[in-house]
């Protein structure tokens, strides 16, 4: 099966990690392998890369990279939230950098049978890990209407969440909702015509919400980024690409917490809390794709890159 994927912010995300020969790097989201390949190139001749993905198709697609860079690439079929224990099992105690490219990869989105796309008919699946039992079909057909409205509102940031959940409940009371296009039409019909005329597909936010809830993406994100930070050597860096505001806010909040020093009231003449920053944000504002990249790959339009450096020994 073809696994074509346009890697987003390729140079910027890799450069943020400052890869070097002999370094050890983690690609927490292997996907199409673009970031992994560039990390291997930039850390030649003896840098090592450990790449995680819970999708067996991505792991299989990366096998040729193992042949191209013998002894330097380790592929791990696991969710990146399991990073610490998996690294420990490999005998890796600390790494020089970790890269996250969040969201759905193009191959997952483009295959109708994976059920991520509202454009192409397919089963209501949306599982990142195809061994997981829960699918989008169960969420759409079995979850309480109020819970559906909540996740669509919170994870999709959809202002018509209640109307959409009501329309889903009405439709499924007649017969089960089975396909992506069927769900997309129900969502479209629940949104006022004036709101449908501009912007992206009217079902985009609802599909995003169901996908996030199904795969626990926000919980996994926080656990994974925290695990990655603990795995970093002093002076090591995290590089995180997000694709929607919920992800970006979660990453920004973690980075700000780690960068914060003294939290004593300003009237205290001398610090009494003893809190020291754990690191620093590499840049205050996120890096976004260039106009050239957006022209080449419109799917990159919502991407934001944030990078964080762990405090080195002796730095304050």
C-alpha cells in the first residue's frame, strides 16, 4: 500500500533539535518517516533514532530506512505515551532530542477505510491504533446525546455542538449511522446555511472532536510530552508540531510551567520558594510554515512548531 506523506515543517522541526553525530533522538510520531529520515541524515555517521508509531502501516513503511541506515534506527510500535518504559526496555536512559508531529498523517486521512475523512465514504473508524476495540461508530451511535454535545463543543470548539448532537441522536434513532459521508451529511444539515457558506467543511470540527475523544489525543499528548521531557539529557530539546488550538495550548502551557522560576509574591524582597526554571522556550512565538510550503502543501496551514530546551547542569 502506498504511504505518501508530505512532512510538515521538516527543516524547522529537525533544526530545532540541533542534531549532531553520536546523538540519540526520538521521533515520537513516525508517520511517513520524513522527520526520522532527516534526523538520521543530520546525525550521521553514528547518531541513533528511535521512532514510535502505534500504526503498523507506518512501521512497515519505515523498514527500508532501517536497511539504508543499518544499526542506527529502532522502530517501536507503541503510543508515545509509553515512551519512558519503552526506552528503558531498550536500555536508553537519556536522549538528546524528541520530535512530535501531532494529528493525523496524510496516509491515514487519505485512506477511506480508516474512517478519518469526511470527503470520502468509509466506515466510522478513526482509530490511530487499529487493535483498539472502541471505534467512532460506537461513539456516534451509542454515546449519550449530552456527552456527544460536550465532546463536539470542547474538542471541536464547535458553536453548534448541541444542534449537531441532537441531529445525530435523531438520525440514529431510525437506523445506525454507518459511514463517514452519512455522518458528514447529518452534521452539515444541523448547521445553519449561513454558517456553511464560508470556511472549511462544516463537518471538520465534529470529526476532529470524535477523533480526539476516541484516541484520547489530549491526554496522550500531555503524558507523552511530559515523558519526553523527563527522558531528555540536560541541554536536550523538544520539538512539537501541533495542528489545532487545543494541542497548541496544551504544549504552550507545559512549556510555560517548566520555564517558570520564582513564584513568590512580588513584595517578597528575597525568593523563599526556591523554584528554579527547568528550561527555556527556544522562541517566544511558534514557528509557522512558509508561504512556499503552504503553496506546496495546503494541509500545513494550521501547523505551529514550539521548541523547548531542558536546563543544562549549572545553568540558572
